[in-house]
C-alpha cells in the first residue's frame, strides 16, 4: 500500500494543487483543514468536496484532538496551514502566533508522545519573509549587505531604498541564498521563522527527515479572491473587474519574486518523494525579480483594464523593498527548476478568474484599518 500523506491546509490554494499532484504520483492523501471563512467564505463547510479518494478531516491544527485524529497511519506531513499576510499580522499578533507557531509545536508534541507514530518525513511551507530585506551588493564597499527593516520615519519621507549600513551608499539587489541573514520585518515573518526553528530542532530530535521550503510570492489559479490581506494579484484582478483604480504602494519599483503555484506544488511533491534525511532548507521561487508596477501593468493589459496602475506613494509598515531567490539549493536537493513563465502564469490565472464570481473589493477597508493603527501611510 502506498504511503499516506497528511496535508494540513490542504483545501487551500497551494494545498489543492499539491493534493492533485500527490494523487497523480500514486500516493494516498488526507487533508486537515478548518475551511477558514477569511479564505474560503462563510459557508465553505456546507459545499466543500475533497477530490475523489482523499480523506478529509474538518478540523484545526490548533486542536490536539483534531491533530491526533489526522495523523493516524500517516508517513509524511506537509504543513501548509497558516495565517498569512503581513499587514494583518501586525495587529492580530496572538492569532498569528497560535495558528503558525503554537500549532506547529502542538503537532510535534503529539508526534513525540505517540508510541504508534509512523511519521518519518515533515515538510514545512515557510516564506521568503524570514529574510526581511533580501541580499544586496554595495559596489562602494565591495561587500554583500543585509539592510535592516525600513522604519516608518524613512517610509514617511518617501525614502524607499535601503542604504548600505557602512557607507550609506546605494545598494543593488542580488539573489538571496538560504544561508543569508534572517531578520523578519513583520509578525507574520517572525512566526514563520519560529516555525522553521521548531521543525529543525524537533524533527532532528525525533529522527524525522525534514524540508523547510521558503516560498516566494505564490500566485495562480485557485488563490483566494476575497482575502484583502494577501495576494496582490487577486486584489488587483478584483479591482480591474470592478473598473476600479489600481493603486501601487511606494513608487512601484519595489520588486518581488512571483512564482506560479504549479511550480511550488512540484517542489513540495519532490520533497515528499525524496525525503531529506539530514534536513534541508530551500528557496522556492522563479529566481527573477519583477517590480510591482510591471506585474500590475501586465495583468491590466491581459485583462483589458479600464484603469491602468498608478503610483500612490502609500506604504505599509513591515513591507520589504526587494527580495528574489537563489534557486541553487532547490535544484541541488530536489532537481526542481521552475517551468511557468510570469506571462503564461498570469494568463492562466486570468482565465481562471473569469470563471469566478466577482467578490467585494475590500482593499480600501483593509488599508484604512492599517492606517488607523499607524501601520500604513
């Protein structure tokens, strides 16, 4: 009989794509998911149907009883369940800590105290946010630099770019490696780093193979269109469909590494099929930096938007300026190379969006909430 893989958060965006790939690989799959209303809608529990052959457990990773029930006969755990979103994490600190950190501790507590445990491999979905700002080169110092998080006073001056800590000179973004400095700039990022440390220590102590996969900005078909706190392409696609403007934070030149969900699911599948006995941490991205203005313009053109993107000069505390991934470790450990180009991935995303109901736009409401808390300007 094939191994049984538990996917926490398996009914979500990345989980849905992964589950299909696991089934295609001939593996048995169980999902543990609470069908969070912020992600799935308020009545998701009434109409969600797992893929044929998948064992679905409606439950929460913060519940010991639910975790105990879900891990029966499981050999690999893929831990995707998490609260995501930089802005919201800055004022819902307890919830982010409980769901992201405490739940991970709970899973390992259950594993450590279960005599009939069969789990031998653990895969964590982490985030590029653990780096804070990505890596940079200072040409004046001829050195690799890791600037600290930008402070609100700097952002309020519209002084967007990090500076060299030694000479105050201009910095050039370069691919971020897994062994680069880690300095989270948001509560969300801090919880992901805490998760990573728990996995490395607990998995090693319990003799489990383990992989920590640092996802870059994941996008694609199936991502939540209703959550105003995460998924910039979802937010923009909704505003385009409603004929609303596309306000771009800062000056639009901030960059991200956009990676299609299909490439992310392939990386996770590889870590399931090839357990890293000694443990491995790997970036999962496209390896390419794309400005927010560029990706918004491309999306607007594909969707024939009435309103084109415009720079607002607004900002959010905790946002980074630049980060894109060095993919050497991913290729060396799992032989995975991203296959979906940004334009092709966006066209796939747009085709899917066209089949979905138009959700209420909540961007202005979310931004106003941040401004009230002095977390945006």
